């Protein structure tokens, strides 16, 4: 365990500023599309634009939003912003080869802010309800680390070389984003080397702090396949 894990996370002040890092590094391979999935149209607008709007809602009080994209997609996003007359202030940052590297790059863009709460969210989760975002900020203000999650709807089995065994799904959670942290805690977590076991920001922080899970929402789907886009279109109309 890293020595920094012995340092208890500090809790932010009640008036700590809120930040958001939107990570959109997909290539659209599984979509079979002609463009990255974050740029596919949902209700006539890019998926990523819907996500950006969710975090720009005044009621959330987010001070600064960082959008992380692959370096070769920055110009495309700027063109889309001009085309759709996007006036939402945000900082555009080139990402890295992995999600871990991209989040680290987004975090570096907030280096001028010594304290606060930072929500990390998948750019292709465009339908996250404001209440879910607010829950993660509120929980992180109390626990330093929080993440949205939902109970699996289907039965779950654990597969091994010897067969499979049923699992108690009431004790399992499907992780979503946002995953929100006291900013210094996240910086300390991302100062450690990247590991193959890192699947999301909660796993990066696990060695430093217990992550508080809050209720997510089944509508907060991650657009990965063509079917996801169809479901998102239907939900957008509701």
C-alpha cells in the first residue's frame, strides 16, 4: 500500500467550489459508426453536448467544467460547438492513451484550484439526472469520495473454471458516473502509478479512502452500442 494511503482525506468546507471533468475518449468502434460516439447525434445534437448541458445547470453550481477528448478530436469538437452555437464555458484538454491518463490530464487543468469537489463523468452518459449529480457532490462533501451506482436488475452468477455460482444481487452494485471526490484526495490518488486493475475513479481512490455509494438512475446509461443510442432517444422524448 502506498504510504500516502495513511493520510486521512480532508473534508472540504461547506462552501467548497464544485468542478466537473467530462471524459470522452471513445472511438465509436462498437457503434459501427463513422464518428466517435460522443459526437453522434442524439435528438439532433451531439451526445457530448447533452452531457455538458447537464453539468452546466445553474442549480448544480459547478464553477468550472473540463472536457477531455483525444488530441485528434479537439478541432472537431470546436467545430461542433460553433455549429450548435454552444455558449457553455468549458476548458478543452487533450487526453491520454487510457481513461486513467485522460482523467489525470483533466485534473491537471484544475491545478489553480487548491480545494473543492470534482465530479468525474463519462461524456457518453448524456441523460444523468441532476439529482444524481447533486447526490454525489453532497456525499463527497461528507465522505470525501462518492459514486453513483444501481442494483443489478438481472440475476448474476460468478464464473470460475469449475462452473458458475449464483450471487446475491442485493449485495452487488453496477457502477455509474459521476464519481465525485475532494480534489486533493483525487490528486493524491492519481499521483500513484496506473494499475491494470483500475476500471474507474473509485478503484483509483480505493486504497486512500472508502467510496460512499449513492443511488444512481437506470436512465443514466452509457452509450456504447447502437441499441443504447435508440434507448437514449426514447428516454430523451419522455
